[in-house]
C-alpha cells in the first residue's frame, strides 16, 4: 500500500483503546496518526514518577484477561519483558493471573506503540464530518482525515462531537465514576499488616504497596490508596493538597504509620476513572460513517474492555475500507 493510496486515519486518545486500535491498523498496513492531550501515552495505565525518582501506578493497579485476544497480548508482553505477573493474594478472590507493566503499568502500552506516530500534548477540540472528509480541530490547527476513531473518556468524546446530535444520542446512558488516588512514599523496611487490601471501609476501595510489584524500586515503600467512587464524588472539587493530607491519614490508620514519615505525599483526581454504566457494545459509528468511537466506556471498567473495543473499532474501520 503506497502513501498516496492509504486513507488518512486519525485516532484520538493514546490509552489502551487508542493504541490497540492504532496497532491493529498499522499491522494491516495503514499509518494512523494518534492525538492525545497528555504528556505521555497511558491514560489510566499511566505511571507517576516524582522528581526524586519515586514511581507509582496511580491508575489501573493490574490487569487480568478473560478473552483469548487479551490473554495472548499479555503473553506477548510478558515474553518480551514489558509485563510480569504480580503474585499477590486477595482475600475472598480467586487466584487469576494478575499482570502488571514492567517496570511500570505504562510499559503495557509501550508494547503496543513501536512505530506509531503519536502526537502528545495536543488537545482535539472538535470534529466536523463532511461528505468526503472529517475536519479535526486541535487547538489552533485544522487537519483533514478520511476517518477518525475516538477513544477518549465518554465525556470528552461528547465534547469533541458536540456538533453531531445524532451521534451523541447513541451514548446517552453511559456514566462514569471519579476516583481520588493518594500516592505516599516512606523509607523501606516499615512493617505493614498487608500488601494489598480491597474495600476495607466505605471511603476506601483499594490500598497497595506498589513497590512489591516486579521491577519496582525497593529503596522506598511506595503506597497507593484509591478512594471509593462515593467518597471521591463527595470530595471531587477539593484541593489536591487537602485531599492528600486526609487520604494520607486514612492510609496510616490502615498500615500503622505516622503521616510525618512520608517523604512524598500527593493526590491525583481521576474525574472519569471507571465506568458505572457502559454502552453495552464495543463501538458506535456516525451516520456519515467517517467517525467511530469507543473505549472501556463501551463495554465495562476493565483495561481488557478498552483493548477489545479498540480492536473492534479497527476491524470495523478496515471492513469499511474493503
């Protein structure tokens, strides 16, 4: 396929869904251009790294696979050293394989991205579909593409496609939940009653000693606490420093430490963290057929759902080009 014969394809979003879509398109001989407003690929598989070199998986904590396709992807990532199995026991949960990126969760996306053209730090503000192309508005620029795939969180997708009411009508029931995440580090060697704990009380949905994951620095105990959706919603608009102070105390109550021991303490707000009500199908397509949208919000809250949706968008797009 020559450059002149290739359709111009844009993918908006460099998280799991966007990169899974772009990877499948590239493997089929196309050259998608990926746009994302963030500094690095990742979405909720991002890695937070402090100036001191402390690392935290502050979004998705691990991934599991139910489908053959995603299981095969994880097998490949493990085989080349982009992922590893995190051997943990969670009370009252089955012993399914829990996989983490190596040395951070974002490494899972690094397994998808080689050779892809990714334009980070560029916010797409609007899409306008015409009979023969899609106008992609990104800050002060306008580009033309033949087809655009959107894999951003559903609220951002609605904003980008605000001019197409019929398209918006196809995603009315999708709802997202927020999450405040606390990241705290202290000198290694502190005793703790557990490595991971799920739903210990109504305010907290998850606590983990991030530094127990394969490939993580062992010089510090790096903890991650994720507040429950209900607590996060009630405290959504608070200042991050105030939230960090409160969540830090909540963590210390659980692991038996003093907040003064933290050498690093920060909070991150995921405004659109997890799907509460999904679309129930892997993708939607505009009436003109040139805009497709999907992501984890299409099918569910797992990283696997984003992967499946991204691949489904690519298959649908490729079928339309036949």
